[in-house]
C-alpha cells in the first residue's frame, strides 16, 4: 500500500500532539546544582505553538518524563493539555480524543523513540524529528529535516498552517499579535 502524501493529510489536522524529550527538547537532560532537571527548547517551536493555538488548533503534550518547569513553560505558551509522567501514551491519546471529540485521523503526532510507536501507528499524520530512532523514521509519514529541540515542531506546525491557509501573511499584516 502506498502512503498518501503527508501534505494532503495536513488539511485535516485539528490536534497537534508532541512528545517532550527528543521532540520539543533536544533529548539532553541537564542537572543543576540542586539536581533539578533542565531541558533545552527552541524559541521557534514556542512561537509556532502560539501560532497554532491562535489559529484554533489545539495542542496536547504527552511525555513519560516529569518536569514542573516543562509544564510551566507549556502553560506560559498557552498549551492547556499537558500530560507528564504518562507511560501509556496511546491510552492517554485515545482518551483525550474521545473526551474532546477528535478523530485519530485528525491528529498530527510527533515522536522520536519507541514509546511513541503505538501513537504514531494510529494517527492521521505521523511525524518525527530528523534524529529520531531508525524504527520510528521508517514508519512515519514525514521525517522533519530538523533535529528534536532545534525547530522540528515549528517545521510541522508551519507546514500544517500553510496548507490550511492559517499561517500569518506578513505582507498583509506585518505585526503578529496574540491578543484576543
């Protein structure tokens, strides 16, 4: 069976789902002097998440990792649905979709490693960063040309919003504002 061109599928996306470690962050965990874990994230991904939310596309974060700082950062960006410490990612994704009236075909999921496999196998658009593990790279609809934590989230959000005609047109409006 031939895979449908992933860009055709982007027009139906109503929910973005992202893993944290290896997708939003570069997958490296730093420890501060107190043993607190810190992650490295790219501001381009942050802007893209704000643009997606402003365009009316919801975002769900699902991660097996736990971090109050990641939760705080996501909430600062306007992401309301953050599931940390989640080891049964597909169960959580299915439950979230059922409760919030989404079909799995409307989901774009980005993951980078084996715990994301089941989710990626069941969504409308399966994506991964450039540096995802081999098993994931071989099964997704789209492999970003950008590594995790370096703007891969921006890559898939921008492509989706452009296909849907929701990416900001700076020629018409050179000011981006998130005020309602």
